[in-house]
């Protein structure tokens, strides 16, 4: 698939912008700060309903305005779809498909698929567990849009359960009413959480071989890249601390990704969740917060058996983060192998950070994508192997 036209109204720095794009490689060239990333951020928003730069929508609105519009024309084989998302301050966002009546924004999920790599993705390796959780959840929703509702259910139940724990903590000794109500919320949380966990495990299973292959292609190193899911519902988690700091090598990797977890059914995961909640209830009541569940899980990334976080060099970190995104690209392509259905690949200010060898290798990997959108401060940063169409970006203006 590819986007042939994107229009922005009061989005970020643009009062109005219209950009014509084509299949193959499109390079947006301009000095830092002129708005290149704003364009690819808007395209990514159509795919995920979130930004790779900020955690809420408020900064997406041009200063002084109360709404923004992102429109795009998406070509998928012979099918053309027009999408529009209206981002409104303090209200639920709305969307339109082919200029029909407004629908919920999440109803457009899955129509356009993108894989966006940006400097912020170094946080996938170096940052907090929330970055890795978000990566898995976004890919899951891209593959199965209905899972957005599952995650929403989990978040709502978690909020209610935390409110109950805080109330019990404030009152001193928990009452019988608190305990019985917690039993009810435990059931709801375990049911929703098991579905979230099952989805993440499946996504990681699909990603892992592609991640390893992509890292080997980019880095040409003898260190194997691997990923392990760290679930707080495991029996040996005592609620005292997150397992995010654990290490995993060849001898103890099963501890963080045991076969029992990977092969468990959703119902079995729900039972594990309930058992973990019961085990940690005393500590949760003391602290007034839920200590186990997908909201506290992590993914341990390793290179040659050592944790990438804290041990990987800057170049290795870049290569591993890129490998995760390239693996996501492969998984999406495998999920829908029909001609013209491949995801759009977006590389935001990536080549400037890579040495010549890695630039060439990355270019060879992505050259076959239906559409590649690249941003660069100078055209010379983009490998000649990619070719494509170059568009000049000036403050508020995009032209060929």
C-alpha cells in the first residue's frame, strides 16, 4: 500500500499543507525544525491513533487552535480509500472513511499500516519498560484492530481496582467489604489481562526470528539478538520489585520466558493471574496499587546473552532498535501477503545516525517496500541505492 496524498490542517506547525507522494521511495529534505517530522508523524497517527513523539494529543494541535485535521488518500492495489481524523482538544476524536458520516476514531485502525522508525526508538532498548510494552501493544492492534478494545477494558478495570486499593489503604485495616469487592475486580482484571498477555506473547513469538535476522543483517556481528517476555504473573514474582532488571543468558532464559507461559491458553493465563493477585494482595493493600499484570511486564532484549540495556554500544543500540521495527514490518507483511497490502515504511532522520556500512545495508533491506518515506536534513545522508523522489520542505511549505 502507499499514500498518494496527505493533507494537514492546523496540525503541529502547519496551518495547511498538502503533500503528494508516490509508491517507492519518497524523501522529505529540509533543515532541522522545518516540519519534516510533523508530516510523517501525521501519517503514523492515521495508523495507530498515537504519536511517536508525545503521549497525548494536545501538542499535535497548532498553537492557538482547538482542533486539527489529518486527511490521506490510501492506495491498496486497486482500492483507493480516503481517511480523515479530526483531533479535538478535550473531546473524543472522530474519523471519516471515504467522506461518509463520522465514526469512532478507532474504527479506522488497520486501514493503513505503517512502521515508523525515529531517533525516539532508542528508548525501545535503553528506556523504561513502558516503551517496550507500547511497542508490542501497537503492533498487536495493527494486526488485530479489535484488540484495542481489549486493552481499553484492561486499563479501565485496572483504574477501578487501584482506586479501591487506595481507598482501603487510606482507611487503615481493609474491611470485609474491601476484600470481597477486590475479589470481584480480581476476576475482571485477570480476564482482561490474560487476553492482553496472550496477545503480547503471540506478537513476540512472531517478531523474534525476524528481529534476530534483521540485527544480523545490519550489524554483521557474532552477537545473537534475542527477546524474552518478563511476566509479573509468574509464580516466583513476590511483588517487591519489577523483574525488569533481571539478566538472561543461555542458562537462565527459561526463567523469564518459560514454555509453560508461552504455551498456556488464555484460560490458563487467567488462572496464573488470579493466583498472582492473591499472592500479592497484602503488599498491594499496603502500597495502594496493583503490582502484577501486563501494565508492569517487560521485554528483556539481549545481545550475545547480555542485556542490551546498559551493555550495548550506541551502534548496537541503534541496530537493535532498527531490527525491532524491521521485524514488525516483516510480521505485518506476513500477516497480509496480498499484492499491494505491504505496510508503509517510515524512516525519520535515521540515516544521519548510521555509518556508511549500516546505511547501505538498511537501504538494501527496505528497497523493496511498497512505499518508503524518508526524512533527512541533507540529501547526501540518503544512500543512492534508495533513489526515489525528493521533496523540499521549508517552513510551512512542501514542494518538489
